[in-house]
C-alpha cells in the first residue's frame, strides 16, 4: 500500500525544475454577512469546518439535514495568507493550481480576480505571474451557494424546460441540480440526505518555474496481436513557458525494457507521446478470482532529473456484442485477456456526503469487503463523484474491475455553450487521470438518461421529444463519447446504462426500449411482486442494477438518534426514508414469507423489525442473483446468456434505510454475508420449476466433475429425514449446468415424514472424493411463515474463547441465525445462516483491538423464530 501511495504522490509532482508551495492547511472562513467567522482546513468543506469548530453538531444527527439547510443557502469566503521566497518569486511563470473547488467560485489574489470555477470535477490552473508580492499574499475564494446558482441557471433557461425541476418531496432535497456540475446526489437522493456542500475539497498549490512543467502523465499498455507482443504508450502533457529540448527515458526494469527519446517543446500546452516496446513476455493482470494482479514499475525520466515511477499492468478488455444462436438480439459480455468473464459485484455510491471526511481506511474497508464477498466488479455510479486516486489504485491491487460512469444521472441536462465546454474539460481531465488504471474496464456516459427519454419519465410531448433527443446526442455522443474515443482507445464506451448498446446506436442513440433483455444491460426493481418468484425477473444479458431496501443495525442508527426514534412509525423513521413508501414496501415484502415481529418491548420490536428487513433483503437479492448466475448458459424463449450481476448497492452515504449490503461505517448487513456465498467461484443454486426441484452447478472458471448431495431436514429434528446424491456430472467451465432434477412431490413421498411446510432442502456440491466444493445452500418448499414444527431454538453461546471463536448451541433447528456485536468493528466468517446441528462455531474477525469480554458483553443472537 505504501508503494501505491508513493505512486499517487508522484502523479502530483510537476517535475524537478518546478518549485511547489502547498497552500493546504488552515484558512479563514466567513459567511456572506460576516456573522460567522472561523478557521477551516483545506482541503475541506464548510459543514466540516463548522462542526469541528463547534458551530454545529453532527449534520447526520436526527433531523439536522433540515436544520442546517441555511449553510448551503449562504455564500462563503475562504481566505489565506502566504509568502513566497525571493528565489522562487523571480522565476518566469507562476500558476495557482486548484485540484477541486466545490463548486461555483470567484478567486482573487491580492485583490485581483484571477478566475472563476463552475465544476467540482475539474482541476483549475490560474496564471498569477506578476501578481505575487514580496510580503504576504492574500488569496481569497468566494463560493456561491450551489442551490442559488442552480436555481438562477434554471430560470435563465427560458427557451424550454430541462427536467426534472425538483426531487420528489420524500427526499427533502433541493432543486435544479442538473444545472450545476456537482455531485448530483448532493441535492438529495432516495438513499441519502441533501447537503449541497461548499468548499475547497481538494488541494491547492502554487507552482513556479522557468521553462516547463508536466501537467499529467498517462500510460496505455497495448497488445499487438499481429506480432504477439506488448508495448506501452506514454503520454506527457506539458505547460511550456520557454522553448526547450531534452530527453525522455522510459524503463520497466523487471521486463528489461527501456528506451530514450528526443523531446522538443514549444511555448504553450502540448502533448507528447512515446511508445516503449517490450523485449519479453509479460505477466497479465486478471480480475479477482481469475488470476494474479501483476503490476510493474514504469519509470518516466524527463531530462534525466530523477524520474517518476508509475504502475503499469497488462490486460485487454473487450465488450462483446454479437449474435447468439437461438436468440434474437446480441450478447453483452466482457472478455478480459481473451477470456469471457462473468462480472459479479455491486454499485458504488459516495462514501460520505462530505468528501473531505472520506479516509483511506474507509475506502479500504469497503473494497476489502467487496473482495471478501467474491466480487470482481464495482460500478462507480453516475450521480456521485469520480473517486479519489487511492480508490482506483486499491482496485488495481485487489483485482476489482470498475465500470466508470460519467457524473450524470436520472435527469436531462442543458447544452449551452459554457455548460458543454466545462463538461468537455471535465471529461478530458478525468479520462487522463483514470485511464492508466487496469481496473477501469469501461466508460459509461450516464445513469438512466436514455431510459428517462425513452420511457418518458418527465412527460415530454411527442412534438418536443426530438429536441431532447438532439440535446442528449449532443452531450453524450458528440461531446463526451467523442472525447473518450480520442483520449482512450483501450477500453469500450457505452453512452448510458441501461442501454441496448449497439442497438441503441442504430436507433439514434435512444432506443425504443432500453430495458429490452435481448440487448445490453438492464436495471430492474419490483418491490410489491413476490421476490421469491424467480420467473418474474428479466432474463437479461447483464443485470447492472437490481435490489431491495433494508434498515441498518440499531448500533449504526443509535449514533444519530435517540430512544424515542426507535419505532418504525416514528417521525425519525419516516424522515430517514427517502424512497416513496419504502418502509411499507419492506414490511409488505417481508410479510409475504415471514411473521412480522410482535414483541411488546418497543426497542426489541424495533431491533427485530430491522432484522426482518435484512432477512427479506438478503433472501430477495440471493434469489435474483442466483437466477442470473444460473442463466449464463441458458437461452429460454430467446432470452438469457446473462454475463453480469451488479446489485444495488454496496455502501451507504449515511445512517438510514437503503439498498446497501454494507452499512455506513463498514458493518456488514446480512446481504453482504450472503453475497460471499452467492458470488462464490463455484455455486450450487436451487429453484422450483413446475413442481420440480432443479439444482444447478455454476462455475466461474474450472470444469470439474462434481455431484450434488441433497438432504431433507425436518424443522423439529436435527437428524436428516433422508439423503440423496446425484450422479457425477461435469460442470461447464465458465457456465451453469443442471446437476439435479426431481419432482418435489416424489421427493417428499420418497423421504416420508416430510411435507412442504415441515421440511427444508439443504444441498451442496461435492467432489467425487466427497470434498465440499460449493458453499452450503438450501431452498424452502414453502414460506417460513407457514413452517410447521419450527420452534424457538433457544440459542446460547458458551462464551468467546481466544481468537474470538463463538460456539453456539441450540435446542431445535434455526433459520437466519444472526450474530451482532453492536459497535465492535469487524465481521464473522458466517452469519445469517441455517443451523441444522445442535452445535456450531463461528469466528469473529475484529478490525481493531478488542477482547473476548467486550465481544461477549455486546453479543446479540437472533433467529427467525425469536422475533414472534
């Protein structure tokens, strides 16, 4: 990790001939009428500064998102004083570099306006040559309310409306976010608060030089199929003050490859490209679960001044959209290094509403949690932010592929000249920043905006529709796509998600039905249909969004609430829910299969209700994901060949109900524990189809011989009622194979003493030698709410021993056994499990020093039968 941090720091170094003065640290901050004045950290934001100085309490606490609206409706000024050494001030050119300003600002140095900003996703460079003083210099950044700016821009757009105007009232958000280049979710979303932040959210520095400085570097490994060899294209972007000549030396020591090139620079900004031919074969970079993640050190030395070191990795990526036998439409899958890869993962949203509070530890915990759940892909969703460098470097290390959206989501957008121009610069900078990362495997222009036009989210008249399609094509095709294709030829670009891909292109970039399962990717949500009915799911080529809500644990919520809030009908529970009818949808879905909690103790009932929402979410997403994984080899009625599942969503932005599998703070929900199984490299999955029990074997990579072992267990006994074993079957490499089929009525008759309501079917894959190959799995033959013989299991633990082993004992079989240790960070090796034996041992892995005594004192054990 330290080596990667060195690499990241190197990216910001403009070269050894440049003097760099960091202006990060303490600044002064003041509101518009000077009634609030305080010191503030840069990088940072106004909300964080106010909280740290005691002006406000935790913005996430209870209803503070409404109480603190005034902060975002005001304008604020950051001020700092700095001096410049004489030898530096005498150099030829001086530039102030702002890596990120949030968002609309006017910047002045010593009373002279040097520039303006209007895009939080851009770096801004302002020349200040001749403005630096001998004594103290005064730098001021006046930041306008983003809410006010967005409103003004919207109202100035009088020719036609650009919807949506405002978010749904349940989100308690601000309006017209599509008119400002800022994190779209910062004005509110259905899983997060409205905190339209203001601040200098990234670093500030002064760069002074005589001849030239390097603005950025990119590296693009490319495979030459004709010669079966690799090369690395290196691009250097210069800001040149005085014409000069020199040398560029490139080397990858481990590959014994190096080369030297002549360099000639003329005044102005320029790009220079060099290609390093490799002298020997390379070790490839593979996604997690498919091989190693080899990273080589590449040294770039300009004018023999010591050089910068970068990571470079070798992998190819193709998005394959081609005809499929027995199916109309086209395939949609990723081929990495020539191998079809099933993408398994989730969607990533901003880690915090206040980006300055996002730490490397927070990112690392989330990415490690994704990898531990056998994920190989995350989609960086288009309503948040382009993530910080360490995120992508860690994904390079962990083998987590990134589907990278550009930051446009669930809206139409203006196409005025200045808006298009700032977007073009944003896209250019972000592609250059991120294209060197092997983890980034695809660019996508927006989230759901093709679908918004195609399915008329915003009630646009038939007569007006061509105008909006024209704007859509202008922004995403003629500008964003055009820039991406110029800047990066090594990975695919999609205009939207969901989309029909090349079919959408044929239909003028807005397909008649972007959700058509015969093409591209789909987003699918259905909260009132029974999620156990797998036949209702679209048999899609690629499922890039789907999911169900749940509430986070009481230990997570208690940090921002009081005991009077701990009721599902409380004002707090309603306030925290930003999805229309979300709380009722959860309970209605849960009630289809479970008896809802009925404790007379209000706090216990609240804790149990949280539990039942997590049970429901885990079961629903498991059923849907297993359906998609089993569909990778099937074509049924022309549909199937599913090659990716990214459930919505991995993480949370605050403590509230959402679709996440990991709570704010890093605690795993039941869904995340289950993901480790349903995303396992080898999976057994069962469904009921027309009265038959079907069990599939799914393998990501290897083709091996397995058989499936099936046991029927009664809810009233630990002894299996009967056992069956299939014949040895060869499971397809990178495919799904039906390994067991039996009529359920015949199975129950054959076993005897079993009915749909009194028994459960457990199964797993074994090698011919009897070795466990897949995680244990099970299928209910009826809803647990109708289970006969399911009794309170009376689960106890015998105390936690060294290394945090927890041994559980129970009197009867138990389902959805859940262990919770409140605020002790870490996770169990298994959780939310089916306990079919009298004794079971689980292990807790702590993320900080703790003791067996602390774990014992905080341990809560719950099973389904305990909540009613």
